[in-house]
């Protein structure tokens, strides 16, 4: 996986169907057992108070 790539992820704990994710972790940190991703969803949170 390289920074900026878009992948599809399915995680039953997060969503019922596959969602697009973008890799945000820099390639300058090799050797980690995890990858930092940004998940995309179509949920509209504009009506939720902050």
C-alpha cells in the first residue's frame, strides 16, 4: 500500500458493505504492523448537534 492509493475495505464492525478508503500513512515509516487509513462514508451528520 502506498500513500494516496484508494482501496475498498469491508469491516462488519464499521459498515455493512464495502467502503472506499485512502491510505494516508507515509511510506517513510516502514515496519509498522498497521496502516493509517481515511474511511469515506455517505453519512450526513449536519443535523447532529456538536
